[in-house]
């Protein structure tokens, strides 16, 4: 696994970029590109960089 290049904590254990709760992705994209709610979108936010572990 490559060394973490950012300070992003990840608690998604089945993500290929998760290395002991540190994100090792070179770039992190957060989605979705739209927001259906009017009071904020924290419930709809996902990591678009996620890749399942092999």
C-alpha cells in the first residue's frame, strides 16, 4: 500500500485505499454532484474515490 499523502481519516474498512484508518488515495473526490435536500447534504455525501478491496 502506498503512503498516505493527505490527512483524511477513513473508517470504511472494505476500501482499497484504507490503511489503518488513513486514506492512501492520491486524490479524493466527494459526491454526489447534486443535492436533493434543502437543509444541507451531509446525509447524501459519499466518497466517490472508494474502491473495494480485492
